[in-house]
C-alpha cells in the first residue's frame, strides 16, 4: 500500500540537494525534529492508505 501511495504522487520525491542539506544539518547538530509535523504526516499517510484500501463505490 505504501508503494501504491508513493506512485500516485502523494509523496513528492526528495531532491539530491534537499538530501544533502538534511545530511549536513544532522551532522552539524542543527537538525531539529518537529514531532507535530511527524504526527501530521503519519495521520495523512494512514488516511490515504485507508482510502486506497476501500472498495470502489464506498
């Protein structure tokens, strides 16, 4: 289901520049985890998966 969600454009692909930026921030100790943002993302993903698993017409 996660593969299905990612192939339907729900999750934008990460760019090489963004990945490099994140690696640098983590390595330098400047990366700040936002638990609220993580929780919102998990809820959105769960809702998308639940919607994708429902039979058509419901």
